[in-house]
């Protein structure tokens, strides 16, 4: 399952710089002028997880393969995007294709870097983007909902479902609230709401891009963003894109010492990934053996067959059972053999709710 986060924000807030650092590439052109990112750049980021390395060491694996999260660097947005201003139409189209929005906000002062509005105000910047997304959703629903309501009155069952759930979303948008506050009633409404691909229905992670000296504790500007995120039930992290760019240029063995000198326990990448996982409701299970140890992403609440399907559709289709060891048991008992001897290797069936950190071996027949 591939999950993608779209990196958005006004021009010159550090989107492309952050993207380059996160993906450890220079795929996106980071330049000090608006719209330097014309096409969305896509990068796959390995998810850092210390558990995988410990599992691989015990299993004596020849290869270690982490799970990945996709990031899309999307062209900068300006006021009026919903009406096609700047690269608005392209921006909105690219947003529809991602699972979550990583909203980069400028929380640093620098006279050498132009701001599109000639002032540094992350809350105002956030509102510009949010307003354009809401206007785009409003335009879409104000056309679709009345038509569905007419069909619903005539007895069309599908139209009745659509009018109910999207009508609720339309009411929220008219009140200045995002569509993600909609509460679908039942599976049919859940399906219709998801298919609508409303921009403001996507979960949001605010990334406060601060100067190097503020990377550890943030500053007054980032504090305001955290207050906003808490009020909305969103996530927020502090990152210095400048530091992340420097880390990319360093040998791996020097990075930990550099972060320690700055008073940081981990890189911005780790913070963004962890927050992104939480935002999307993602968890990780592992497979382990002498050939490879590997991490796999699954949505929280998935049953064993669904998790098996992350490896291959045949595993889900022909699922028989899953040999499962909890992560703590795998580590403390020295791997599969020790867990088996201690009675900690469990045979789980189709109704098993996979837990974060499970080490699994699937049995299937097709």
C-alpha cells in the first residue's frame, strides 16, 4: 500500500528545500522565486525504525528493507488559486491525488528570502491555503449536492446517500469549517465521501520551518501554529529545513553528533515521518528471516488477511493463518525459535487484529 503526503504552502516557505532534505535528493529545484516547482516531484522516503534493525540482527538477515512513505512536492499556491490564479488549477489537481497534506509554514525571519506577501505570519499563510481549498470544495459541492437532492426526492437511492453525506460537508464548508469534520453514517456514506476526494477532507500536518537556532524548542511563531493544530485536531512539528539540508551532505556516522551539538535527539525526517504515520493511522508489522528482514505498513485496525495483502494479493486471497510473535517477545526471547519454545509464537486466524510491531509469517494457499 503506497501512502503519499503532499507538501504544500505559499511560495518561498521552504517546501522544496524540505522535500530535497527528506528524500535526500535534489529532485526538486529549490530557488528563491515563486513557482520554481512547476511539476510535482515525488520521492519515496525510508521510514526509520530501530525495531527493524534489532529484528534483523537476531534473524541474521542478509538484507534489511524498511517501509516507505511517499512525499510529493507541489507547486506553491497563491491567493485566488481556486479561481485559477497562479498555478491554482494544477495545484488543486495534485492535492486530490495525495492521502494527507503536509503544510509547510514559514516561521523564520530572513530579509534575503522574499515572502510573497512581504511579511512573516504563518497563521495568515495557513489561512490563505485553507481558504483556497475550501472555495474549491464549495464550488464542487454547490453543483453536485442540489442535483443529487432532486434525484433523491425522485427516489434514487444512490442520490439519497450522496445528498446526505455531501450535503453535510457543504453545510460545514458554508460555515467556514473543513469537510473532514463530516460524520458519514454507514459504509455507503463512507464510500461516497471518500470518492468525492474533497480537498479539505484530507488530514493535515503543519510543519513549522524555523531557523537553526530554534530547531530544538521552536519559537513564538511556531507556538501559534501548534495552538492552531491543537484546536483543529491536526498535527504539528518543528523542523529546520536548513539543518536537514546540511545533514544530507554529511556522512551517516557524523549526523548523530551534529544533531546532539544542536540539542536535537533526532532529525526532522524522523519527526515528520512519525507525525505523518500518526496522522494517517498507520502502523508497522515485520517479516524476518535469513534472506531479509522487512517492515510493512498497514492501517491501524487491519485484520491478518489485510496485512498479508500488503505483501501480495495472493497472500490475502488464500490466507490460512498467521504465525505471530509480539515484538517484545521476539527481542527478549532471541527470535523465532526462542519464542516458539516459550510458547509465545501464536497461530492467528482471519479475525486477528494485527498489532504494531508484530513479527509475522503468513500461511496461504491459492
